[in-house]
């Protein structure tokens, strides 16, 4: 019954509501995927730039993608590719902040920028402040892993930054967790059953009734709200069942892919279906040899480990949203921190390349079946309609109903514009 109500409400939303009722799923490909082996094939490049993969035609005449993305090729009419996104950095941490916030990170003394309260907020966090939480679920969620690698635990841009912890996404990043189940941190300690946990909470509540210092420090609202939310998760009829896949058909899970990425895409669909405004789904592997940071054995890793599950999960998400009447009210965006070098290195890999990379947008008023921008014959620089990363994020915000005049407020109440770029209006 609850599912039916949520689905009915979202179906109504799909029939002509304002963009500010639109939700977003960001698929973040940690490491930086190669434009030449995904959505901007270069079969006419010369050595040492020519890759091993061939392009295939899509269901949009004249548009091609990589041969290892056959499912995405079959639904190219549902999404738009921007082949000319760019920024000036070849550093992971800088690129992560750019692509999650649309703004530059705060100055650092040294090293790659890790998460900091001095940084601008992620798009999800800004939306959470602007819209608040709905249906007793957080306005922004991040799963199933952090965006980092073996050397950097968590690059900047992944939380609310200077907006404060209240607007951080709910972040589910337990390394051993299987998306679609409750993380261990959501469950009572071993030996403490649900009834016992409720008794403890009731006792604590009674004790607190007699303590009223009037100080937010002694009784912080954020802590109390988080504790109440944690307890509500354990209720059998809780809205938090949105995180579980037990109600989904086995065939649906198999269509998305029974792996962390596929299952997270399916959880993301369930969350936006229930009113979560922004869900970030990073690539499931963290280690550089298992994500898109393919400095060596690039073609083997892309062919065997990266492209097949990405193709499956991404295409399943778009098809599922469309079938449910949710694609018009859900923006899906696909990006990483940058692209890869045109030149193939001596280790059969491609290195960091911020000068140009491909991004993808679908739903929420984006006209599918189009390619925006172009690059030279080796995929090295934009040759037509360059889109600076700030403009890419401004396009995301436009689809959600906001622009550079939209203001959020930091922990001291100071106003900040959410973005400084200009949206690509031709995509709508």
C-alpha cells in the first residue's frame, strides 16, 4: 500500500511538475573513465593514441559508443552525451570536488584535498538545505562506498562542507556491506534485541525529561534527531525499508547486476521513488587497479572488470525509471573526476587528463539521443562547444530548478551562491 502511494505520487509528478520536484541520481565513476573507451570513440586515431576497442552504432542514427557498452547503445535515445566537459586539473582530489560541487575547493597547505568543512557543499547537500528531508528519509544519500583510493580515504566534496554536518548526505560506506541490506551500523549490537533496545531508549527519554538546561550544547538537536532516526530504522514498517531489496524480484536484481554497483543503482531508484532528493552512487571498487584510474592494463581492466557492470547497471536504471514513469522527474548524471590521456603509456594504460572528458545526462527535461560538443581526432581537447565543469554542474542544478542566483547559508548564516557557471540550455 505504501509503495502504491509513493508510486502514484511520483507518477503525478512526472506529468508536469516544476523542476524543484525533480530528484537526482549521480553515478560517479571513481578514477576518471577514458572518453576514448566509453562515449567518444576515436577509431581513426594513430599510434600511440589508437585504442583496442571498436565503436558500435546506437539506436540513434549517427551516434556510436564503445563496443563494450551494448546495453547503453540500445537506449541512446534516452540520454545525452557531453563530449566536451573539461577543467584545468589532472589531480584526483581536485577533480572530485569540481564534479561533486561545481566549485573549487578551499586552499590546502599540501596534498590532495580531503573532506573539509571549509569546502563548498556537494550538490546533494545544497539540495538538502534548500528542500529539507521528505517522507522521514534524508534528503541526500551516498552509497555504497566513499570516493577515494588506497592512498586517499575520502577526497573533498563528498559532504556539506561549510553548510555544516546537519546537511551531510547519509553516507553508507561500510566496506563489507552488501547494498540492499541494512548495514551493521543500522542494527542493534549482538545480544541486544529490538525490544531491549526500545526499553533502553524509553528509559533514556524519561531521564532526559527531567534534564532541561536550555543549552543546545547539552542537548543537541542534531544528535537527538539522528538517534530517533536510528531507532526508527529498526521498525518493521519503517520507511527505511526503501534501502532493502527484499521486495524486488530476483529478475530485477539480476537485470541491474547482482554486484555493489548494480544493487546500489536499484536502491537509488527505490530512494528517489520515495522522495529522496539526491543519491550519489560511486563506483563499487576503491583500489586504483579496480576503478577507472587505469594507468596500466587499461584495456584488459576496462573490458573484463569495469565496462560490463557499468553498462548493465546504468542501462537498467534508465530503463527502470522510464518504465515506472519516473525518468521525467529524475535526473541521472554520469561523471568522474576527469578523462584519460590520448597517448597510451608504456604500461598499456592511460593517465590523468582534465583537458576533456565525457559526461552523460538523462531525464528531467534533458532531450535524449543527442551528442553535445566534440573533440579532436585523438580525444585530447574540445573542438566544439566546450563545457567547463562548473557549467556541467550548473546544468544539473537547472534540471533540479536552481541557478546561480540560488543561495545557501553556511554555519554562520552567511549567504553563498550554489554555483557560478551557466547551464547548457541546448540540452533541454
